[in-house]
C-alpha cells in the first residue's frame, strides 16, 4: 500500500517536472522567435515610413530650392533649401524632423524662420517622401553632412553661423552630425537619450539595435550650447531622456513643457517654447546682422 502511494507520488512528481521543463522550453523558444522578429522588423518601428509616407506631395513647393544626392541604384535623396531673403550672407538653420514626419511637415515653420533672417535646410531621410533608398543611422548622418556641406559652399550663407534644430529622432541624427560639423548650437525637441534603450520595453537587449543613436555619448563630446525641450506627458520619449541629456551635456539649458510627444497642450506653452527657441537661436546666430 505505502509502496503504491510512493510510486504514484513519484509519477506525479515526474509529470510535473516534465510539464515545467516543457513550459520553460516553450517560453525560451517563443522568446527566441520574438527576438528574431525584432531583428527582422526593427527598422519598421524606428523608421515608420508606412505612416510618414501617406499623401506624399508630387513636387516641392515653388519657394524652395531642391538639393539632391545621387544614390548607387540611380535614385536620389532630396532636401529642400529656403534661401535667405534678407541680409546676406545669412545664418543657416538645419531642421531634422521626427521619424513619422517628412520635410514638408516643417515647411511652415521653416518659412517663418526664413522671414526672420535665416536660410533653412530641410534634409530628407532615405525612403521618406520622394527620396529613394532605405534609412539607416549612418546613411542619415552622412547624407545630412553632405547637404550641410553643399549649403555651406554658397555665397549667401554664412557657414560660421549655423544652428541645428531637431525633433525626436531628428535630434539624434543632428547630434551625430554635430560631431563632424559642429554648429554654434542645437535645439533638441523631445530628444531620446539613446534609441537602443527602447528595446527593453520589448524584452530585448539593447545590443540588438542596429541604429542605437547614442545621443547620450554625443553630448558629452559637444562643447557647444544645447537647448533641451522635453514634454511632461510624453509617453513615447519620456522627459527622463531630456533630463539625462541635460545631466551629461557640457553646456545645456533644460526646459519642460506641458504636452505629449507631438502636441503642446495650450497656446501659452506653444508661445513659451517658441520664444525659448527663437531667443536661443538668435542669440547664437544673429540673423539680420
């Protein structure tokens, strides 16, 4: 009787161990498959062109100059330049957009800066809008450098008075560009400290990220003024990222605004951020000088 009970208990124990082992193996296999999917599709999430490329205009506005870089496959990367309309040579403002935007998303803002005395460069990303190719961290940085060099060669632009303004992932692009072509200052709107850190949200290690965009490392090498603007209700890039960059940067000013990732929640906050950006850029670049 006791032997029968003992054997039964041992059988139950063996079945439980096998079941536990099977569950663990299934979880490990599922995690490995999940990591494979992240490796395969990470560019879709970092560069969501399926969102950005809705309703792409057939041509550029009449008031911009089109700059292009030829690609090996016969395509091109396109950028728009709003040339100065006042005193020349004028300072240059380079604007890099977010990952779900295109350069035409910023055309009204660029026109306003042009009216204020700036030449404005809007570099497009590969695969966005009318530009060919596929985006990668290195290509976005290299393309932007080449466009900046093109504009700096113009007689109506003062290359020594260049400023950068980035939105979201655009701040990460310009931080890397600044290591090669240092501006007088950078405005960072809702900046990520490092893109690779977002993989932890998806139960994946950061080293799997092919486009890490380590702005946290870049700002430690940039001895120039940086205005960091984060939004308090941003659930895409929480304001902790901006605070971290402010801690690491050599010369930074940090400001917080009431808003989510893309929209500030009152006209007063929009005006407050606009005045902060204008004052920061004007003090460094002296438009109309």
